[in-house]
């Protein structure tokens, strides 16, 4: 039994030493593998030729009830709606890109946390998605977005890891 405990402590002791760089690196890798293209595709649906020309898709994604009320006529968007769509689209391009390269990573992850929960609010209030709850047997949007948030919190707390522009800039 002592040999088993010793083996356990030796192996996991090495994992503990690696966790300083492994955990944030894996969190960024999982984000890139799972959510990078999701967010970039979503951003691409919001533009009509340029970032300054929001599409009917953007109007419908971010302000679904208002867009439906005017039959998705983008000329009916208010100035406020245009500003929100512009900054939301920029955030969907820029924040994932920063996480990809590991630049201003903690701030980008913090921004993504805000983005995730604004997105969730729009999904629930505007698109009628059922939020669900934690600690039940049925997977829900609450479960999904909580896991995304946790992944971003790992990055906020631990930084980008060694394979990042943040690390290169810190060394200089």
C-alpha cells in the first residue's frame, strides 16, 4: 500500500509542477478547438460586406424581437442598435483572436465571460431558449455557458501559458 501511495504522490507531484503552464495552455487550446470558429462564423453572419454595414442577420441575432417587428429591415435600426451590433461584432472577431495568439489574454478572457452572459441573456429573452438549471439531470444552456465561463476563468486566473504573445512580450 505504501508503494501505491508513493507512486500516486510521485506522479501527481509532477502533474502539480506542470499545472502552472499546462492548465492555461489546455484551456486556450480547448477554446480554440471548440469555440473559435463558432464565434468567428457568428460574427461573419453579422456583416454585410464590411464591419460597418450590419446585416439583417445581425439585427435578428442581437435584437430578434425588434428585427421581427420591422420585418428585418436594417434601415429601421436605431443608432443604439447599430452601435451595439458594431461592438458585438468586433468583440466576436477580436476577443477570440486575442485568445488564439495569447495577447492580452486575461482581459480577452474576462471580455469573453461578459460576452457569453450577454449572449445568454439575448438567447433567453430574445430567442426564447430555455435557460435550464444547474444540478439537474438535463443538460441545458446554463450548463453549457457555465462550462464556457469556467474555461475563461481558468485563463483569467492563470494567464495564457508559455505558448503566447503575452509570455514573449513579458520576456522582453
